[in-house]
C-alpha cells in the first residue's frame, strides 16, 4: 500500500511540474505603450499660395519625457493650390509602428464659404459638418445614396472646387472631387477604386 501511495505522489509531482512549465513568460501578454504625437499647427493645416518652401510646423512623438524619432513621408508645394498629405511614423519600445497624419491645404485666397447643412439625393438625406473650428475641412455622412453608405471627408480648395480626402470604407478605397453650384448644390465625382474602379457623378441638393 505504501509503495502504491509513493507512486501516486511521484506521478502528481511530475504532473504539477509539467503544468508549471506551461506558465512561462512567452505566454504572458505584454502591454504596449505607443508614443503620443504632438502636431504643432494641428492635424489640419492651411496656408496661402507663395513662392516659399514649405516648412513643417513641427511634430513630436513622446512617452512622458522620452522623445522618439519621427519619419516624415510626403511633400507640400506651396506654389500649387491642392490638398497635401504628410504621413508620420515612429516605433514603440516593443518595435511596433505608430502613425499620424497631417492634411495641408494650400489655397489661393482665404476660405470664406461654409458648406455645412443638410443635402438630399433620391430620398437620401446627408449631413455636411465642419471637422475643425474653422472653415475648409468637412465630413459628410454619405456621398452615395440609398442603402449604400459611404461617408467621406473633403476640403475646400476655393472657387467652389472641393477635393475628397482619400479614404476607405466597407466598399474599399475612394477618392474624388466636388463642384459647388451657384444655387448651393454640390456635384461630387466619386471613384471607388476597389470596385472596378467605379466612377459616379452624384448631385446633392442643399436643403
């Protein structure tokens, strides 16, 4: 009986040892802390056309007082009115990439028009709202109609010309332009890059 009890104790000890072996550091999840970005001038920056060279207002990535190197991709041409996108990237201490983005809008003259409000098309009502506290950058609840919901963001290039900020939804990537009519209606030309591509002109009437 004692011999049988001894064998049982040895088996239990071996089993317990194998269980402990599974609880290694390799199986413990680690919390990754990403650097926080600070974009001087904000994530949406506007400037007037000039013959000067664009200088980034400044970007920092940090965790507390520790600074991280930031890589910048993209260029801005101050002599050509357009929407430019600057992409920033850095790495966490664990080696994971962390990104941020700045939209830079270059215009011939200060933006004065406000396109916020309700717009309708074929029974669908969409809202256009400002993305910032000042004019120039907007969001729209959908640029399509019916049950196909494709929210967009766009900027005002001036003179009634709009540009859709390249983005993505469940229907894939999209891009395009817009033209504001004298009566306030907006004609959007939208391209769904992953749907063929499919380009469609959509008229939205100001409510």
